[in-house]
């Protein structure tokens, strides 16, 4: 792909940025940035950040239930502490990506994008043409919280540094390992007990349970309304990728794993082929898979666990209760990774897992980059980062006798997800909470604690430690990835569905693999291998 804009220039002079445009308050001309060293209104340390209020315009997504950020308690407190007022342009998160791109293309820029969701391609191209500015000098001079984090954790600094050596976007991360495997496989234990079956440990035992669910009326209503297995094809936290581990090749949504430093594309391997044949012959062909698994959206999927009569035999989801409800959840249990035909028993894990690096960017229109950096740095204090991600003190948290943030009870009749949308920007926004912070600065929320327990008990013992890290690729590598991967993954996922539903795996497999090669699979894997080798070498040198 070509750069989205021609070079507009990045002028950087000893930490003072001479960038065009106007925003905020004050009487400076539109073609110069305020030099903090000459601004009597600016406090380089301590609070407030400015003596007289300064206004910054920021564009941000917001969740469906969230109020305008100007009405959120957490931002009211930040304004009072810093004396920096934010003029928020909150865009519904469902529309944000499109509207963000329109703003960037038109040049109608805010001072900053908050919760920015900038991709690597965005960061490199908009950094190269000067639409967004480099941040590393500002971090060194005006962001003591973030600078201390990056000094302490060179892996985080490496992750957010572009190949040209600049930092264009700030990180967001909750380092709790809960994203390493979202495929929690759930089965109706109540039905197993009624049918005299034990919790399956092998793939064939699971298949026999599905057959019993379909044929023996375990809900006792005299109707053939039981759904043995439902899922959402190739969707986060609801796909059957975890099943593929029973055939010796754990899968994930990218179909990309790492073994002993080598990158492997799972969806062209013989073990993947065998998994498809088994699932078609033993499950789909026998009517054990919900046919809507390949088309249903989340609303339809979640409703299937809440029918008046219990009809759902097994499913895949991140949280047991969210599918079947709190009361019915006692009827269900998690399945460990199933042992396959050749004795394989393993579970896949997600790729990435490091910090997001496009959560906050400063644009060329900003006349107060130093003040802006000081404002956002408040949110890299771990106590404030926790409140930005989950909610403010005295609303979501209280401090215990050791000063740790602990969860307050939820308001009656409100779920944690709904409540937190209303009081905090949420996960993916600026701020980093590291492993060291959990248990010292902040408790995990109860849902997260339960997931961590599930992972430790059911999945971690069967999980390989290697995965593909979050790598910042070179611009030409990104161009090639963006040219090849979207269509290739779309083709793989479509064919996976066809193989499961229609069969004919043996007959069509060679043609399928040849098509992948024609679409650029080998070139794509070479790029990913080169990137991994470079990443490992850089990490070793840090």
C-alpha cells in the first residue's frame, strides 16, 4: 500500500515542536507551538499542570452505555487536579474507526486521539507524514510515570517503538495473562449426571456425550429441542479452535503458532486436515453441531443459553454465566482439553499479548504537546491506570488498610460489564497495569479472578508457552502483510466452514493448499519468521 499522505514534515527541535495548527486556549499565533520553557503558565512538575486553565480537544470512542467523558467522574477529577480541561468529541465505538479515518484524511484534527485504536500501519504512515508527532522526547522530559515504566520494562519500550526509532503512540495493557486462551469449553454437567455419563476426558467420550444429548431428551420435555454443541465460527472467545489441539496442532484465530522459534501456519498442516475430517464425520454429519454456528451473531448465541427449557448441551465462551445466566450456570462445568485419537492433549493460545501501542497520539495541531504529555502521564500512575480501565475510587474501588484498590459491591441488578461502561473509559485506553501491580496496587475484578482460576486449573498445564508476540513490522513488511493476509485468512475461514459442513476434505485438500500458496502463504510466513527472529534478537540485546 502507498502512504496515506505525502510528507508534511516532522520538525523536532530539542523537545520543542514547531507544528502548524491551532487548538486549546491562549493568544499564541496559529503557526507556533507554545514553548513550555518560556510559558509562565506551565508547571513542569507537580499539580496543577497549568496555573490558568488550558483546553485541549480530544477525539475518543465511547461504549454504548457510557456518558460523554466530560460527565465521567474520573475525568472531572483529572480536570480539577491538572487544571487542563478537555473538550471531548466522543464517538460511539461502533463508528469510531470510520470517523477517525475521515478526520485524518480531511486534516480536521483534534489535539489528540484518546483510546485511539491506531494500528501499526496508522502509526507508521501518519508518523512519517507528520500528522502525529514523535513522543519519545516528550516522555523523557514530561512523563515521569511512563518513563519509569519504560526504564523498568524495556520489553514494553521495545513493543511501542516503531522501526524508525520513534514512539508515536502510547501503550495500553493489563498484564494479567487472561487473554492467552479465550476458548473456554463448557458442558452441561446436569445432563451428564442425568444420563449417567462422566465429564469427558477424550474426544470420543465427548462425541458420545453429544450423541446422548441429541437422542436421550436430557431436559425431559419430550421434545427434540436439545442443541448438543453451539459456537460462533472463527469469532473471539466462541470458536472451536481449542478442539484442534486434540489432533496435535493447537489453533487460534490467526492460524499462526510458534514452535521452537519457528512460525507455523496451522491451517495447511496435516493435523488440521484430520481435525476437519473428524468434526464433519462425527459431529456435523450426525447433527450434533448447531447449524447456526456459522452465521449467528453474539445476541443470537447468548440467547440460546437462556431459553425457558434448558436446551444447550455445550458451548464455547469466555464466561460461563454470560451465556446461560447466573442461576443456570451451576448446571455447567468446564471441559479440560480433550485427548485426541493419537493421545495428543493440548490447548492453543492467542498471539500477541503484549501492550497495545496506539492508545494515545498527539497530532500536529496541538500547540501544547508538553502540557498534553503531562496530562496523559497522570494516567500511567498504576493507581490511576486502574481507575481509567475499571472505574474510579469510591465508585468501583475503595482503598484497604494497605492502600490497595479493592472492589466495592456492584449496584443491585447491574452487571459488572454494564456498570463499568458507565463509569470508566475501559480496557484499551491509556494506562498499564503490570503483573507486579495486581495484588499490590489493585485487586483483579471478581470475574477476572475466576477466569484466572479456570486457566490455572483447566488449561495452563496443557498450553505451550510460545506464541507470536506483538511485533512492530517495517513499513514494507506491513504493506505485504496487508496485501496478502486479509484475503488469505478470509479464504481459510470460509473453507474451514465448508469442510466442516460439506466434507470432501480428502478430495479438495490439495487444491486448497495450492490456492493458499498462490495467494502468498509462503511469502507471508517468511515475513512473520523474519519479524520474529528480529524481535528475539532485539529483546536479547535489551
